[in-house]
C-alpha cells in the first residue's frame, strides 16, 4: 500500500492491537494470550509484532516520512499530566518539543509523536489501561504474549552483546532517519536547568536525511527505555514529587505557577488546590505489572554489566567509546534509579499484607543484586557456601544506599504485621534475610552509612554545587564532567536527591532499627512455637480419629474449638518448611546484626513463659493490672492473626447453649420442649431417686444431675425459676439431635435389620447397649465428671 493509505490506518491498527486508552476496546488482549491455550493466535501475534516483523516494518516506513500522531496528555501518568497542563515541562527529554495546544474547538493537550514513539506508547500503557480485561482462564503472566514481547524488545533494542540491529528499509542502501528536533509549539518553563537528551552531541544539529549511524544505534534504545520507565514507574503523589526537587527548583516552579495562576485562574490558591488534586493519582499496580518491571530491572542489570572495560587512556576512551557503551554506563542512574525507588516505596507502603507481595519483594531483591547478572560466572565449588559480594560493587551499593537501608526498614515494618506462621510469609522473611546475609554485603552497607554521616566539608570549588539527581543536572554525555572521587559526596548526593535536603536518615545498623530486628526475631520464635503447636495438635487429631470416636464414644469439647491456621489444610510438609524458613531467617538476621546467642536464648525463654501446663496453648501477651489483664499491642496482633487466644468457656445452662453446626436445629428445639415437659412432670420422682444411697441413686445422680451447674446457681444472686428445673435433676435429650448420633442410630438399625431382627429387636439392641454403657460409666466414673448427656 502507499504511504498515504498506511498513514490513514496506522492509528486504527495500533488501537485494534493494544486496545483503546479508555479500556473500552480490549484489542488482541496480549496479556491473556498464551501458547498453551491459543497456540495459533499466540505464534501469529508474536511474529506480527516482532522487532523485524510486519508491524515494525510499517513503523519504520512511516518514520521515514516524519509523520506525526497525536497522543492525549490526559492519559499520561498523573505528575506528568498535571505539570504539562500547568505549562511546566517535565524533566524527561521524551516530552520536549512534542506538546501541542489543540486546534480551535479541540479539547485537551496532545503530544505529537513519531510512529515509533506512538507505537511504543500504546504498547507500554496497555499494561496499565487493560488491567480489567476479561479473563476466562488462569493466566500465568510470565508466559503471556505481552511478557514475551517485552523481553524481545528489550533484547533487541538494549542488547547485551553486539549492537542494535539497523531498522529494515524499503529502499536499498537507504537508512531510516532519526527524528529531528522540532521547535516548541508553546512556550514552556522547565523544572530546573536546561535538560538535554543523551543524544545531544549525536543528532541535535544533524539533518534527518544524513543522520549519523551512531544516532541510529541509540535513539530507539533511549526512546524505548524512557517510554517504559515513564509509563510503568512515573506514578506518585504530590508530596513525593515535591520531595525530589531541589530548593531552587521548587522556588522556580512556585514563581512560575503563581504567574500562570494570576494570569489564567485569577487566584494562586485555586491553582495550588487544583494542582494538588491533579497530582494525587490513584495508582494500584497489579502483580503482572510488578513482574514486567522486574523483567525490565533484570535486563537493565545485564545490559549495564555488559559494558566493556574502560581503556587506560582517557583520550582514547573519548574517541573510541560508542554511544551504546556510553548509554550502558548511565542507564540505571540516569533513567531508572529515582523512579524505581519511588515505585518501590509506594508498593511497600500500600501493598496488601498477603502473599502477593512476593512479586514486589523479588523485584526489589533483583535490583539489589546486580552481581547476579554479571557476565562472569561464579567459580564452581563443592561446598554450598554463599558467594561473597565483590568489592567492585561497593560504589553501586553506596550510590543506591536508600534502596538497601530505607526499604529494608520498610520491609521490617511489614513483616512485623504479618502472620509468620504462614509458609508464604515465612519464605519472604527468609528470602530477604538470605540476600542481606551475603558475605561482605552488610559491611558495604555499613560503610555507605558511615560515608553519609561524615560531616560535610565546605570546599570552595564545591560551594556552587547542589545535591541533585542526574535527571536534574542535564545530560551525562553532552558535557562529560570529571569523575567525582569523593565517595561521601556521592552518597550524600544520592540520598538528598531522592529524599530532599531536610531528610532525617535512619541508620540501618542503628539502635532503632536494631530494636525492630529484635522484635522480628521474637515474632519468629513465637511463630515457630505456634507452628509446632499446630503440628502437634494435627497429629493428635489424626491419632484420635478412630472408628469408635466417630460414634461419639470420646469426650466432646463443647466450650470451644481449636482456632487453627492455614497449615492445618496444607499438611505436615508445609509446617516443616515453615520451621526451616524461620530457623534459617533467624540465623541470617543474627549474622547481619551480630545478635548474640544470649539474646536469642532470652527471647526464646520469654516466648515460652506464656505456655500453659500442657505446653501447647498460649495466652496472648498481657500486662496485669488492678482491673485484670490488659492486652499489649503484641497481644492484639496475636489475637488478630489467630496466633493465640483466650480460653473462653460457656458457663450457663448446657441445655441453652447456642445450636452447634453439628446439630439439627429443628431436633434441638423439639427435644428441648420434650425434655422440658418430662422434667416438669417427673421432677419430684427424679429428686426422690437421686436422694437414694443405693446403686439406683448413683445411676440417677450421674445421668440426671450436673453438680457444677447446681453449685454455680446455688451461690448466684440471680433469681431462679423453680418451674424451669434448670438446676435440679433433669432429663437431657439434646444429644439425640447430633448428626453423628442420628447416623449412628440409623447404622445400628440397618445392621440389625440386616440380620432380620426387625424394628422391635433393633430398638431392644439400642436400649440394651445404652443401658450397659450407662451402668459401666456409673460404676467406674461416678463423681468424676458429669456427662454432657
């Protein structure tokens, strides 16, 4: 087809594939398309959208003619949308020279994007806009067509080996030009200093027809990464947004907003109020979203670690380093670090306290361990010892100090509020403890904290420098500054750029965090004992479930039931795994924070003091007072999570207990009326029988009286109703309403009928068996414990 026809259908085609921005049109639903369920559609979609497939060829064909397509600003992330609507240009070069006011009669601002940018914008944002798409079957996110395409695009445009493949061209020997800079459509203020792209020295002033091959190599890589980061990670509140800005930038933005508000809105307060609500975006990332971000993090580590070693001569380096190598050097601090930190902080603070947090946890741990994605392989050794973190990663740890320390404190606060008896939660604590317990890692983090806490020396040549993030200081490549050798300054710059100049740092190895670790260790000890109690209880329950116990020939606990855990349903294997995870996690925490064996022993003893005489049931943590026991915060946590409970017993009339789940409600009420009639009619006769001293008296006293209830009512100030006969000898028929009793009677009846005894003989067998049972219980256990029946 001609370019004019292709240009006319391009927007429709992209929307048909990835869905509409408002989520009404689902498109091909790549997030739910899997090879296992739809192999034909899966393979066709991957081939069509491959970097060398027909769709990308169409993109490059339209790119050659410099077509532009409008993308609504209203669908951008909240902070970007609000700032553009206030005519304050974001710091990302992706938005520069692209914002356009609508034509007469149009609504809203638009971005004028080239075909490659337009295609990738839709591809990236479909992960957010299509989160509520219908799912007819269970979908594994890591096996979906969307996940595979993200991985394919990253490997193609951010290769770890070789260079980026050149775009296919329809003209033999021709090249698809890079986009040329365009004059801004409207005057914009910037967040801070002048921001430039990494490509400034390559393509900023070159004509599009004779574009430099070096710029061809990198402009797609930079654009792809910027789009992924902006669409997936650029969501946060106004407070977090302002915290990232340096003081002079805040002042500049404030002055400009006041001038805009006085010009367009008439009242500065109104503009600030509207800006506040514009930035407050409701951002709830899904588990699939986090998995895709983790894929991006892992690939960027591998991409950055594939950087070739620097030559010894700086002059040689400046002439031989390719744009892709320069891009590898700065890809993480320049593009990812800041927004990923904010994204993780948001997830740590807002994610539900359940096992789905494992996806966020693994993404965080992947970022903390770039050495796992280094090209060199660890030496093969027979001993399964953890590999020590090489010293060359000390600079990475120092320049990402908050990723290690503040987020670790955030995880501690989450772990203290979760049920560690659950094997999934125990596994998460084990994973974090194992990562931070890697040899030499804790020492590097401690060294980074010491560098940050060093007093700042006022040096003349530094007085004009500000603690700013790379995103606020312009390009890394446009004007390459000399390397900063002061490690302390780099750590301070990292912390203050992410948290602001007034940030109060909380030391990971300080006293406050150490107390949190001790609380976590105490909870781990308690969770181990609770898991052991559940295991013992399950074993006893299985042992007591004999054939005769099913017929209710064993005592029944009517006052309460065991409040179990999810381990009861999972089995003994998971209980064993939970105990192993918690034990290893406690061992790793002791290694990281140098906890002594005496401290652990003291915590174990403190956890064991709350056990009762059987050593199985524990009371919640309480403080004795004049008014009785008062729950502590730890005790409330234990009750809420089902770790411990008070022993509550029913102290009223057993006949008036709430109807149990194993009883027939209609029979309970009917039998209560029947027994009440019998007790009122034969009350005097039963009292006479119970007052006898012979065997008949002992038999009646055992089955017709409840000594504990009589004693309790006798000394109670409450008025007793003599006609109810609730405190004297009485007949109780409630046991007949139990489903087990009914089934037992039916089974005995059918067994008797099987031997041709008939109904009369079956009734005789039942009465004889119950009489013998009553005589035996009376003769051996009279005065020991009143029977419920």
